[in-house]
């Protein structure tokens, strides 16, 4: 069957698609707060407000993009035109994000908001069609897990480049001038992301379409989405994951420098937050195929929560600390590989329950959960810094304690909540029944 014949070039290009979108986003997640506060000199609370408002606005933007994807019928298909027409603007905004003009503080905060919001809009225009593309490429669950693995490879490479490589490259290109270094790295990553997105456009094909009319009523469609149990589980799981991810990506540089007193650990800890996704991309598909998504994810999430709870006891032993930390990151990365396949399965669940697939709208809802989660996590940490009176050149013990317990406590609590959510995943016992029902409806 055509759905079982995805070429290696197509699978690789699908993985590159995530890298094209995520590289700039990971650099921004890991270092934009640091760049604004420690390089530009903006107040942490003001930057946190910029991040929070910009991301909360995505609630409307993401839904609009998802609906647009479901209504799109073009010579490039339903999704591929979005990759073609956003590749260059996304690259240009990436460069602008790390090129702060020498203006007044108020004007700089306004510039930060405009460029960060532009990045979010363009990311929506890439990421939502990209997520919607997988169920259009294949309906085979094994093939979807393989595509999820390739997407995990692209994600992990973008994390390694967007986190571990950033500060060394800033030093290399900047020659002691951090502002110049960040600008140069942003230009390099913009070029890489552009090439990856073009490869996605050229090589990935849409094979399956939603046969329903593109002229559908929006509010009833949103109401149906909110009644999709599989979608609700993925939404809540991704929301909790990215709240933790956003806080840890923003906090790791501060944690390594001001709490552990070991700046060199940034280049290990930041990519490990989700860099273990590279290994997970290969080990997760066979594991999850054997255990089922629900049982496998519940186990690794509970394990990760325990490992993070043990980290404060290991601060004085670097080797043990990093061993526990990396093991926890590998465990959580398995759940993200699972999430990529789960998102596609929410479409099958939706088709069985409502008779329509709505790939764009369902993907938009999940994209919204990741952005809101990142916003709450990143802004929350910025507000903690502000409340603790953080000053880069004079860090108090109170500020150090606030950073330490925000780092550990948020991970344990959010992982525990995500474990409970994953226990509600309905598809493991229904997948074959839904496949048969949907196939019968199509004939």
C-alpha cells in the first residue's frame, strides 16, 4: 500500500522540518531571557511580561492558523504552501530577534515584544501545518512511530545546536563581544532553518485528505475538538511538559552559574533537557510498540519525577548529579517521541467520533498547549527572578535559593501531574477498532 512506502528521503526531510522550525525557537527559549537581561540590560520582570503576553496571544492566532489549514485547498496541497512562503520571513525574524537597537529601555521592550510576537506567528504558520502533515502522509501506526522518531532526531539536533553550541559559538564569533556573538549565531541558525524548511516542502507529500467540505462552521468544529478525549489528554500532557521545559530552558544558565557555580555545565544540562530525544528517537518506538503508549509513558514519567526529586541530594557530586539528570531527561524525552504519534492518533479518534479529520485545527490546539506552556514556564521563572531581587552582578543567597527550588520543585510537581494525565489516554485499547471503523466509513 502507498501508505507503507515512505522513502528514506521523505522520512529524513520530515525530521528536518522540525529542525527548521525548532532551531531558532530553542535558541530563543534557552538564551533570549539571558540575552535581554545580561547582555542588553533589560529588567527581568519586564521581559517576563513581554513573553507572557506574546504567548497568550497565540490562543487566538494558533486556532486561526489551524482553521486556515483545514480550509486550504491549493496547488501546493493543504500544508506545503505554508512551508514555502514562511521559510524566508522566519529566517529574517530570527536575525532581528537578537539584534537589539540602541534605544531607550521602553522602546527596547517594545521591540522585544514585536520581534518575539512575529517569531511566534511565523512559528505557528510553520509548526501547525507541519504537525498536521503526518496524518496526511500515512495512516499506518508503525510508520507514524518511525516518522515520530525522525522528528525526534530533528528536534534533538536543534536542541543541541540551539543550546549547547550557542555560548561556544557566541564566544567564537563575538571575540568577547556577546552582542555581536549572539547576532552572528542567529544569522547562522536562520540560514540552517531556511534550508531545512525548504527540504520539507520539496520532499514530503500529502497522500490522504479530509473528504469533508472546507466550508465548515468554526464554533461547532472547536466544540467537537473539546469533546475529543484523546486530544484533551495530549493537550494537557503537552501543556505540562512545556511548562517544565520552558522554565528549565530559561533557568538552566542561571542555575549552573549562580547555584552550582559551574558555568561549564550549561553545555551539558541545556541540551540534556530534551537532547536525549536523539537517543529516545531510536529506543522509544520499539519500547512503546511493546508496552503501549499509556503504560510506557506513565512508567517513564514517574521514574523521571523520582530522579528529579533525588537531584538536590547529589549537588556535591557532579558525576552522580549529571547521571541522574541525564537519565531523567532521557525518560521525559520518550514521552515527547510518543506525543508526536499521539497527535496523529487524535485525528483518527476525531474521525471516528465526528466523521471529519480536522488535522489543522487539532494540530493548532496542540501547538497552543506547547506555546502557552512555554510562556507560563519562561515568564514564571522571570517573575521568580524579579521577586527574588535578582541582580546579575550581585546575586544574593535568597535569589540562589529561589532559583534552586524553582528548578527542582517545578520538575517534580509537573511530572507528577503529567503522569496522572497520561493514565487517561484512551487509544491503546481502541486503535484497531477505530482503524477498522474509519476504513469502513471511507468505502
